[in-house]
C-alpha cells in the first residue's frame, strides 16, 4: 500500500496503529440542526486525502467532496435540506438542490417541468429526495489495499404507477483518491416504465476558476439556447463570476474510447502556484449516451455541471416525442457505473490529456 508517500505492507502498517480508524474509515451520523435536521449520512475519510459525505436520506447522493481539505464540488445556499421540505411542483426542486458532487435526477423523469401523458412532472424528478434503506457499510482489506464501501436501496414507487428501485454502492480506497459509484435500477412493478436518469455532477471553486478548462475528447456540440450558441467556440473556457449571468448549456455527443467509455475532466492548471488540480470521471456511453455541460458563472451560483444521462434535459414529453425516451421492462435491471479520480497535479492532468 502507498500512503503518506510511503510504500508499506499491511503487516507493517498494522504494527504502527491501534485501530484502522486511526487512518480513515466510514462514520455514520445524523444532522441535528436547521433544514438538515434528521438527515442520515455517512462520512468517508481516507489517507489518500479524500473526505466526502453520502446523504443516506437524500438518495445516497454526495454533498461534500474534499481532497486534502480542498473542496472539489459546489454547494448551494439551500444546504443539505431534509426531504421533508421537498416540493415537486414546477421548479420548486431548486429549493432543496444542495449541489454537491452528485445529485441524482430521475428515475422516471428529469429535465424541465412538463405535462406528459396527462401527468404533471416537476424539475428533475424525485429520487434525490427519497431515503435509502438496507444500508450496509463494508470496510475490508483486499490484498494490500484497504477498501471502504456503503450500499443501500432507494425505492421510487407509486400505487397504480411506476415502481423502480435503485441499488447503489459507493467504493473508495486508502491508497488512491478514487471513488466508484455502481448503480442498478430494477423495475419491481408489472408494467413497462419510463427510465430517465441523470448524474448531476457539480464542480465549484477552486477547481472551477477563471483559468479552468473542460477536458473532453472529440465531440459534436449542440447548444441548448441562443446565448450558448453565441459562445460555442469558448465552451471549454470558464470565467470569474458575472453579475446576472445567463446560464450556458451544451449537449455533447462524445466519441468514446476503445472500451466504450467517455472521459471528461475539469482542471485548473494555475491552482496552488501552478501545481494544478482537477477532477476526472468516466462513464459508459452505451447506457449513458448524453454528456451535458452546464455553465453557471453567476455570483454565488458559480458552478459547472458535468452531467451524464440517458436523455436530454428538455422534459419527458419532448423526449417521448423525439423517440429518445428510454423504458425499463418489468423485472429488468439496468446498470450504470461512474469512476471519479482526483487529478492531484499538472503531471496527472497531462497524463489524463493523453486519454483523449
């Protein structure tokens, strides 16, 4: 195992500590104050430098994500809001949108509010405001590395309606700042159901700054609105906060690598006196065909979304009309996987560029 810039074997490491939690682990806790009161959560700490929080009662999404105390993601003014405050009308979802590294959108709809098949649908669906059950943490040695995991199930169900269940496992390691999210969505009902899922990845300062760049492979870009179209040649660039900024949105059709994966990263090569930092992740294009870049350079709302999903964000009615809407049959299981890696310096950023 390589920790604290030292290669050390498991047997020698254990001689130097009283308990493995001296180095890191998973701690279950509950928020006790304000709008966050009552949210069950799990905190991961790793000697690799990673520290992140999984919100068990918010769809097992991830609200905080740090590398050596450097925040990677953006957090909104709503803070971690209890699902008790969730409002599914129109865009009221935004009142409990904490941002974070991951807010999952879906499972039967996401995107702009709409009316589809006489059903009124709010922004981005319900799954992020549903509590998980059957929670299990598992910390264990795998050869000479120590692995930390949490898993659970999140059920989105309605009497006389769709019944989908998300099984999520989140894994990280002692020897590298890497995190893996593995999801399975099962139709536990008896009727075919729409399946819309979007991984809303929200990167903030200081990874996001005026010198930051989006690193992405060969891509065909479709701007979602006129202001985005006007700035399409600068889609990979970012700026200082701008008062009353109008959000930019781009749909990317990215050429995958030989394994069918799409690799993307946001990097700031000027960070820490030009030492650099970034966050990269990859996903499989076959089941997550769309990459959506959200640029919000506003004051306070200073964030970029690097989002992968199985639909556009135009609303379920538009997805149905365009024949892009995906479905899941009774008993069918769909699998999704995301792998995140912190790019710790410009050497690692340059290595990532070679993947594109």
